[in-house]
């Protein structure tokens, strides 16, 4: 109980910080509506309801982004996850969320030395020939230092900040509670799916804090590119790597944002754009395991027009069936097959739990118009990034939510299109994607794939038939013991029954109240020895009962009307 009380006090203090920042950025009304203000005021906290004039001229998306930055690392990470949800937020919000940079002041090396020594099993100066105590970069979860092995190999040490897990877990706990409050108290925000977004964010952030998982992701992607000399993934040194430490080769290349250095080094921009596109498309559509955040900060350009990919904390996965659905969606949009496009979108909708039902007639009409503008166009004249953006807009306006793997894929597609255009203004993402899409469709329809799916279906049918006698036997035994029940829950009928029951109760009280009034009136005309305030006792008690019954009836009717 003591630690629970400490945790509750800490959550309350953090909730006050969040409410204060939201109010400062002009979101005081939301704080009131979700009940945070009432809870904090009851707890004795004093809130100053004054929004800062500094943010008054900003659009809501910019104000939210500023608020997330001020709330700290966990909320910056949340904004980066929201930047992938192109199906939930319009482009101006995605653009603002994409501006969130995961940067933080570096901790002095002496502050991380004890944890580093514990993870290495020895002092850093003993494990490595040299260690640079000045960090290369610092983020909210980790900071990076250069080091050199005894054999001269240059490496980087990605070190998780000491104590950061406890801070993150406390914020995640509070975020989950806030999501429940928003979902219950702000119906107009439910289509943003706060609980699902926070759940997705929690899983993603916990995976990102496990550097061993990041190392495994890097090795898996490196294995998929083992035969491709154009893509470099830094090697992992497992003898020192673990949950809190990632030791990998140092990449000496040109950062993805430094295009002037690319030109100065004489690299071929067109070749770089093509190699990057081929790499990401291969990861998505062939391997089904891809780098989910391929922005310029995670890319380095190397001599020979090669690319190096780093930071595999956020990855996406696409099953074989999902990759085929993506290919059929693209094919349906280019060929003008509206039915195929709508069928795929509705299948994706069914993969997500949602209380919102899309209007199929409206959806089909909008998809018809959307598909018609691309019908018959050669692939070279289609801007894949714009096409996906338009499609996502239709999904968002029809309250269709994409599964997480697809939202990551579409965001990566759009990011890749932008990077390719920066390198080469004539970059054609559609032409690069076409061969991969064709191979996915052909592979799905190949004799081997058809035989594999047929064998799987036949095996499942045989297993079901083999288990049928046992299932029937269990069903019969349950029936003999009287434990077999069939429950039919008809919600509208139940609601009608509840209303009928309430109406009958009110009618009964009304009749009893009327009877009390009539009976008490009769008693009043009869002389009685028992008197209260000059009135017959039983008549007066009858009138009091009638008044109470009438008041109950009025309250019940009022509550029923509100319901």
C-alpha cells in the first residue's frame, strides 16, 4: 500500500505537469472536459488557467507539437509514433509530428561509467583500446560514444541512459490512464483511438529500449542483404552487446541530410536514390521485415554509391498474405478495378477493432472517383507517394483505421518518396516499385505457392474432421450432465425489455400514489382520536407517502429522459 501511495502521488504530480503544459499551449478546455482539472483541484493542486500569448498565433498541430516537446522524452517518442499514423491524422499534423527530434543533453561519461562497466563485465578502458568520453550524439533513451577495439576496428557504443526505464514506465502508466479518461470523457476524440495508440506506443517504446532486440533486427536485415554490395548494415559485436548496450561497427560516411557533401564527393545522386528505393522495397515486399523509420538521419552515403542503414529500433513486419494484399491494392488502383480496391480496404478494416462503421456506399463512390483518375495511366506517370496520400485521406474521412503494420509501411513509402526526390528530382518511385509488385503477385499465384496453400487447407480440413467425433462426444456429455447452455443476447430486445420494466414501475408508483391521495382524502373526512397538527394521523401519513411517490416519479422520468 505504501508503494502504491507513492506511485499515486508521483502520477498526480506528473498529471499536474501535463495539465499545466496543455493549458499553457491553449488546451485548457480539453483539460477541463476530460476531468483532469476537477481531480487535481480536489487533490489540493492549484492550476493557473492562463494560456501563453506566445502560442496564440500557432495552428493546433504546431501547439500540440510544442507541448509534446516540453513534456519530455516519452511524449516526444509518442509524437514520433503519431507521425506514422497517416490514417488517423491529416497531412499538416503528420508534418508537425515529423518535426519532433529525439535529442537531449548528453550525460557526463562518469555518470554512465558504472552501468557501462556492469554491462561490459570490466572497465571500458580495459574492454577497448580507447573510448571517446565525448559523445557523438545524445537522445532521450541513449547516447553514443566512439571506441576502438584492440585490432583497430572502429566501433560505436550505444548506451542506454541509467534509470531511464523507470522514468519511461511511469509516463507510460500515466499515459494509459489518460487514454482511458479521454476515451470515456471526450467522445469527439474517440476516432483517434487513444487507447489503441497508447498500447501500440507502449509496445514500440519497450522494444526500442531493448538494445538486444535492435541488434537482432540489424543482423536479420544484414542477412537479407548479404548478396547486395550496395547496402551496408553495421556488424554487431555480441560479446559486449545486450539489453542496455549496443556495440556495432562505426560507419564513416556522409549523413543523409548533407547533400552538398554528396556532390562534393562526386557520388551519383540518381544511383543513390535507386539503390535506396530498391533496398526499402525489397525489405517490404520480398522480405516482409523492414526498417520502419528510413529518414535521412538513419542513412549514410558511402563511396561507390553505396548506402549504410543504422538504427533498427523501429521495424515493421508484413506477412506474405499482407504483401499480396498490398500488391493487389496497387494493381487494382492502376487497372481501375474498384471492387478489388474496396474489398482489400474493408478486409483491412476488419483487422482492426473499431466502434465506427464506414458507409459502404459512400466509400465505394469515393474509391470509384479515386481509381478513375489513375485508370489506364502508365506506371511512369503515377506519383506513388501522392496516390497513397490520397488513398489514406479517403480512409481517414471514412473513419477506416489501418492495421499498425500497414500504417508503418505507408509512412515509410511516403518518406522514401521524399528522400528519393531530394536526391533526384526525376525520381520515379512507381517505376521502382512495379517489378517488386509484379513478383509478389506472380509468387502468390505460382504452382508451388498454390500447392502449399492447398496442402495447408487440406491438412486443416482433415484435422477438423479427425477431431469431430471427439468434439461431438464432449458436446453430448455436457448435454447429459445438464451443462449445455445456449445463450442468445439480442441487445435491442433487452433494451426494449428494460424500458418496458421502467415504464411498468412508473405506472405502478403512479397508481399507488393516486390511491394514497384518494384514500387519504377519505380518511380526512372521518373523525379520529389520533391527530397531528389538527389533522387525522393516517390521512396525513397517506398524503406524505403520496408526495414521496410523486417526487420519485418525477425524478425517474427526468433521469429516463436524459438517458
